C-alpha cells in the first residue's frame, strides 16, 4: 500500500510540497485547507493528477477541508497560517497563527495520531512548540522545519560568493528561525576545505548576515507573502528521510531536553531523521563565542514561546 502524505495548508508552500511529493512518488497526497479554499485545493490536486502522465508518477491526489480525509496519514506537513508581508517580523504572526495551529493539531491528533509531523508555519519555533503541546505526541514524532532551509540558504550564498558548486558546500545553521540564528563558519567546508581558510572574515560576516536576513530579503522583493520553493524542498527532504529511512542528519527544530543546555524548548539543532522520526539530536562542542550566540537565539525563542497562550 502507498504511503499517505497530508499537507495542511494548500497555499504557496503547500502546492509546491504537493508537486514535489508527487514527483518523488512519496505516496498519495491530501491537500487540506479551510472550507473557503477547498475548491482551489481540489483544483490544484486535479491539475497535479493531470500532470502525472508527463511527470511520470503514480499518486492519488485530492483536495479537501475535511480532516477525515487525512485519516491514517504517515506524514503531515503543516503550512496552514498567514505568511509575512513586507515590514513584518515572524513574531507579528504569532496571535493569528497560534489559533490556526491549535485547530490543526486537534485535527491531526484525531485522524493521524501516528503521523510524523513537520511544522513549517511561522513563527516556527513557537508554532512547533504549540503543535506538540496540543497533540501531546512523543517528541520524536514532531519537528519544525527551518534549519534545513536556513542551511540551504547558507550553502547557496557561499556557493554564489565563491563561485563553487553548491554540492560541495557543507555546513549547518543552529538556533531559532529568526535574525539571531547561528550559522557556523568554523564547521563549514567547501570540498573539504575549511570556509575560514578560503573566505575572508569580511566575506564570512557578509554571508552570515545575508543568511540571517534571507527570508526578509525575499519578503521585501515579493511585498506580500514569503519564500515558497526553498521552504517546500527543505520540508520534503525531511519527509523523504523519514519515509525512506535515509537517516539524513538535518538541522531541525527539535524538543531539547538538556541538549545544548536547553530544556523544554524546540530549537534548531542537528537531528538524525530516520524511520523512527527525530531519532537523535547531535551535540556539537561550541566555542565560547558560538555558545553566546546560541544563548541569544534561545532567549529570543523563549520570549516568543512565553507569549503563547494555549
Ligand atoms: O522556514 C520556514 N519554516 C518558513 C515558514 C519559510 C517560509 C514561510 N514560512 C511560513 O509558512 C509562513 O510564514 C507561513 O506562516 C507558512 C505558510 O506560508 P505560505 O507562503 O504557504 O502561505 P499561504 O500561501 O498564505 O498558505 C497558507 C495556507 C492558505 O491557503 C490558508 O487558507 C491556509 O494556509 N490556512 C489553513 N489551512 C487549514 N486550516 C486552517 N485553519 C487554515 N488557516 C489558513
């Protein structure tokens, strides 16, 4: 039997998720949105079914607003909620998105209690916290997608700056999905060569800042709405690692219970994603400077989470 992927939210990211999941034949796909947008999602689903003959995939794809249709889903990816507009911070979305995530969490808990859940909605680190609280799912079953995207942006900017293939840039970004996230130049390599040896301190500083503001750079260009291609790919990479037990090590917002000195908070850390879900958090020995940066992002996430009334 095919696996089942439930996409909660069929907007900009949701529709790309559906296309990628179909192209990768991850399973059958359900796109769920609010009743007023259900017909659009039915249309998107039908359009994707009609793309299949040339896209070379077999999948049943439907649009709906009924949680019954996600019954038994293996993976749930949540993008439901509002995106940013120019001039907004991610935290500005808190009050509106918290209600949406609580509602989604109840629907998922009722109909897909075994699903591996990937939360994408902003403010990310707080929304994954709320989803986890409301569902009460075990911590290996719930993660937030942000670090995978932030790391992709970090790698892309390095490749662009140095004129090298992005395939050869390896590195990671820790912390919350906000302007004080922590890219780690010390642990970034280009074809095995340390970044710190081939880029100047000025170049590195520029790359760190651009990565931290990458989401905002795109929001400014759009004026309304935020990035959707790269966030969708990043979430699909996580889903694929789970469904195919690829055991990728990807930075995700995971519930830390002592790791990195953090307790009871979801924050971006390197995670082993296997058929067990978020199987393990890898700890990195950080330098004093990196630790200070990490504590700053933890403080920001703690503040946002403390404002979540659930
Ligand atoms: O790295 C990351 N985590 C992110 C997060 C990177 C980029 C964007 N990120 C956030 O994802 C963004 O700030 C938003 O909070 C979400 C979704 O972004 P998207 O661009 O897909 O937003 P859209 O196009 O507005 O789509 C959201 C859909 C839309 O169709 C709404 O009708 C639907 O969510 N929606 C709901 N669906 C189901 N149930 C409820 N209650 C609901 N409310 C809205």
